[in-house]
């Protein structure tokens, strides 16, 4: 079992050099003593020159040995780190260094290096997955638009067929626009330098605006609404929170049953705002709710429903930025309930 970390680097080097100096001095005294006792040298006759010569040779030898030891003991871990960093620069993210070191600073350095490599590996995997998925997500609506444009070039189409093709092309462009907006928003809020642009606004009125904006969709499905929103003035990023309600309510409409119901409630109590959104739609399985906020996750792998798996990931990011929580309860075939809790800030923070 390897030794436990017991000292800092400067303490380690100080003690090491001190011990080596003591050993050097004692050993030199011992050598001179035995050489004098065995009548090999006679200081009283020859003077101090032989002693100084012996001391010089001995000092050079011991200095060389000490330097070699220090380099091997202290600088070798740094050399190993440099070699591994060169491998990481060549995009080898599988390297992990042994963190069980006797020197505290070296252990901390190796730990930080391992953490960095793991994070770089995660970023590389995310980038690869992101590129692959985004390419696929863009490819689907683009192929749809291209296919229906080619069909529209036919001269024997009926008016109904022409209108249906135009409608599907419009749906494809809307998918592209939504995907682009979600990617831009996720990229923006994932930036370490990003900060919320907070201001005071009416949260209940904002939710009503979203419901009115989506009216053509829910009227087409003949959905029934139960809206109970208490007046609530909230301090938050108005633009981003609009995206939250737009995504959630749009999903409640999209995955609902014809003639189904949607209930929206808002309660403002003390320092918390609680929003609940429930529907009587198709619901979800438990494993789906556990992965619901992962980027690009979609339960419907056949893509019969429109979506790109980014909307709810964006919702989660925005709620987290506001210090809130979001919970989902759903039963397959019976509907979904989404609850959001947001902390209330009394004063507008500086941007």
C-alpha cells in the first residue's frame, strides 16, 4: 500500500535537503576521522590541503547524487504530467494518472489533471453527439421540404393536394425555425458569461398571452381550459420565461387527446410562485419522465410527432437559472402534470 500524503512540497524539499546535508557532513567527518586514524592523511604535517581536496571531491560526488535523487523524486512526476498533456493535446482523452502520491501538491496536480481529462472527454462526446443529432434533425425537415417542392412541380395536382403540400412545407420550415431558436437559446444560456436580464413583469399575464398565442392549435383540437391564475408580479428574465410557458403549453396541446382538457394554475405565496400545468393527454412512461429534460431525448422514435428533444432541455436550463425547480408526474394514457416552483426576488438585480 502506497504511503499517505504527509507534507507539502516545500516542507518535503526542506526536510530532504536538511537530512542530506546532515548525512553529508557526518559522513565527511567520519571519512576524515578514519583516514586520519589509519594514518592515510596527516593534517599536522601536510596541512589542510588534502582535507580540502577530499572535501571537494566528496561534495561534488554527493551533490551529483543529491541532484539526481531530487530530479527523480520531485521532477519526475512533472515530466510524466508533461508527457501525458502532450497525449491529451493529440485528443487522447483516455489517460488517467495515479493520484496516490506521497507529495500533496503532486497528488492535487494529478487529481486536477484527471478531472480535466474527464471533462474534456465528456465535452468531446457531447460535441460528437450534438453534431450528429443536429445534422439529423436538420436533415429531416429539409428532406421533407425538398420532397414536397418536387411534388409541387407536377402539373396534374388538384387544388387540395397543392394546399396540403404547401401546409407540409410550412410545417417543415417551422420545425427548422424552432430547432434553430432552441439551439441558439441553449447555446446562449450555457455560456459561462451569461447572466439573466431580470425585470419586474406580470407573470400571470405572460402565461395568458402564451395561451392566446397558441389558440389556433388548441381550438383545432377542441380542447377545454381551466385557467386559475393569481396576480403575480415577478422579477425574472421575461424573454426566457416566455419560452418556458410556450414549450410547456405547446406540449400540453400537442400530446393531448381531441376534446381533452388542460388546467393551468398559479399561486403566489410568500416568497414562492407555484405554477401547475396538467393535461389529459397520452402521458408518459416512468423511464421517459426520468430522461425528459435530457437534450435531444425523444420517446417517439418514429417521429410521428413534431419535436427535436430540445424544448424541455431549454425549459430546465431556464428554470435552474432562476433558482427554481420543475417536477413531472405522468401516467401513460392518462395525462401529465408539470409543477414549477420559482423563488420571488423583491428587488431587481443588476444586470
